[in-house]
C-alpha cells in the first residue's frame, strides 16, 4: 500500500470520526439547549409541559433524520470500502499473474538453454570419443609398424 493510499485511508477514517463526533455533539447540544430554554422560560405548568413535549418531538425527529443520514453515510462508506477492496484484490491478482508468467517464462528459457547445453555436451563428448578412437588406432598402427621393423 502506498503512502498516498494510507494517507487517504487515514483521512477518510478521521473524516468518519469527525462526522460522527459532530452528529453526536449536535444531538446532545440540541437536547441540552432545548431543555435549558424551556426550563428558564416564564410559563405556566401546562404551557411548559406542552413546550417540553413539542421540543422532545422535534429532538426525536431530528435524531431520526441524523440516524438516517448516518445510516446512509455508513452504507456509502461500506460500498466504497468494498469497491476499494475489490480493486486492490484485482490489482494483487493481476500482479501475481504477471509475476507467475514471468517466472514461468524464465524457467522455460533456462530449460531451453539447458537442453542446448546438453546437446552441445553430447556433440563434444562424441567428438572426444572419436578423437580417442583415432588416437588409439594411430597408436596401435605405430606399435604394429614398430614391431614389424624390429623383427
């Protein structure tokens, strides 16, 4: 994994964390703010209960919106992670196949060279054997000539 990919992944993760923290903070801040505003407002008990119920309903609705938004973002990030993983997997598979092909080609080349050398070695061995036979025949003739001249 390259440094740029690692940095992008870290930025995405920190962006996810920052978004999550922002949503949680906004939710808590909204609840606290609505509660404080209602508690310090000079109203009768019934009006205050109605306002508290209305505020609670608004907070619940907003929380549902944020939950839906967080769910959608989570699905987006999940799909992006799946696609990135699939891309990396394909890239690794392609590179592995290329390396495998290159190694096979090199091994085949080495086998071909070995077969060439074996043929050359056989030819040389045959030539050496022929030379030895010729030398042996020549030596045998010289011995016959030498033994014929001594008699």
